[in-house]
C-alpha cells in the first residue's frame, strides 16, 4: 500500500493547556517555521521544520504555506442543524423566537429530502469556517440525524448529534412522546454511535419542553449506554428560568431539574448558562459536566453575558458554541470576536490564547475528546486548518503591523471570518479549499 504520509510547513500554533490554570506562556506551543506530518489520518510528528525535514523520506510531499498559520480544527460545542434556514430572524427574545421562527422551520425536517439538502449546506458551512467537530441538535425527527450522519460519515468527520426530545409546550406537529423519543433515540444510537468517528448525544431540548417522564427516559438512555453524550439548554433567558420554576416547583432550581433526572455527567454539555450561580457552576464542575459559551446568540437574543471568570474559578469545562440559528455566523473566529466583547462588558479580558483554547482544546475537553482532537500533538486525529494571513486586504495590511504571535492571533480573531480559512483537513483529508 502506498504511504499516506504528508507534511505541511507553515507557522504552527496550538493550545496545550488552559491559560487560566497554567498561565499564558505555558498554555501553547508556537513554531514560527513549523512542520506538521500526518499519516493514515493521524498526526505523526510536529516540530521545527529545520529539525524535522532531515528525518523525512526523500519522496514525501511537503506542502509549504509561507503566509499562513496552521491550527487545530475548531470545535463548536453548540449548534442547531434545522435552524440553518432561519439565521438572522428578526426581533424576538428566546421564547417568542422559538414559537415565531424556530418551530415552523424545524417542522420541515419531517421530509427526509429537505433534511438531506440542509445537512449538505450545514456541513459545507462548518468546514468552510474551519469547524471540524460539532455538537449538533437535530430536529424532533429521526431522519434529521440520519441525514446529518450519512453526510458526515462520507467525509470521515468527528461529529456528535442527536434527535431532539420534546413532548410538551411545543406545537402538536413537532412533539414526540416520552416513549417514542426513547425508542427513536435508541434506534439512532444503535445505528450511528461509535460508527467511524460519529457519536450520539441524548438531546432533550430544554426542561420546559420535556415531561418528567421524558427526562426520566433520557437519563435511562445515558445509563444504558455509558459513553453517550447529553446536550440541552440551561439558564439562557430570565423568562425561561421563571418558566422552569413554575413547571418544576419541587426542584430547587433549573440545574437541579437536570440533576434530579441523572443528566449531569462527564459527557453532558449545557448550552448558554448565562444566568448560572456559583453553586450551579460548582455542581456542574463536580459532575464533570461542561457549558457551551455562545456569545453571538446571547447578544442576538438579548439573553445576557456569560460569566467566564466564575466558570474558571470552579474549574468548569467551557467550550465555544456558535448556536446557529440564534447565532448569526458559523464562524468560530467571528464568535471569538463577540466573546471578547462579552468579557469587556464585564470588566474582564479575554486573551487571544484563551480564545484559541476555547475554540480548540477547551472544546475538546468539554467533549472528553482531548486525546483525539483539539491539539496538534502526535497521535491525535489530523484535523487542522490553514489560516491565510492575506485573506482580505485589511487583514493583510493589519497583520503587517503585528509584532508577535499574540497580536497576530488576536487580529485573526477580530478581523477573521470564513475567508480566513484557506484549507480544512479532517482525518488528514482535505475537506475544504477556499
């Protein structure tokens, strides 16, 4: 068999630890003239080009990018496949937005052909924006998840998705039942979980749209398949929190609803968490659960500002989420631009190296996949990006003024978008070329 070994030469940067824990300087590796070697879908070597080139066989292909930065692929820990067609829907906050725009849009996924069409657009947008792994909400229809996984499998992507479970407080045309959601989820788990690089997530939409019976069965699925994921929403909007109190008066708070039904754990990711308190952050951290920080959608729906310093205080795992369609961009670079502003509004700073961590290794840790993705360490999956320093005239000019990698990285995150992503690789295969 011919070798699949390839080498890529460029400036190379990746996170190796959380800057909030080890300090900025110990949190990353940077090679001004670096070499990344891949073989059979994995990274086999990483280091300074001058040191590694001599060790390579003479016939290996070396792709040289002189004005670019190689980073790990981005990881989106919260996004909705069925909301692709309603990005930028005007003028509502969360609960009205769901009823006015989201539910009608999601109803179209009863049609498998529609689900397949949107899944194709959705995956192309992810890859065009440099996202190589995403934690994805389907619709209530099992075929939405089938359509997504079928297309992700063809490209050998590492993706996680689940069918929404929703048996109350939604239109009749979009609800399942506790039992049907359990049976349909179980069938999808058997069909897709662990197939190639695909994983399944048990997906109750949020506490108000699930009965206690449905939440009980969601917890049962997690106990039956211990390596499953669980994704849902929490504490995004003040009205939503009051609604949860009305629906579950016996519980001491929003998080306690999920805790009671055994939904917290090392592969559980809770989107938003804008209005979490100290005790809830501590409980999430204690159980190994994670939060998806979604600044773009939190701004768009007027939900509030996520308190990242409080999460850091409790060593709570935090990933980054675009939350399309309330989020208005598939780009995690754009999302980091917004995250920086969220911190500024709270009198805190978000360093470019913490930003890189959130978009890569932080997301991998939130998903318990840091041994596979999120870094460029040898042995991990060859999921990586080539970011173009000359993607736009303004970016090119601005980067000429940058004095170090910290400034370069920050400019990429404030001026960058999908155009910045020159190439996206998944499992060593080129899956997007600008």
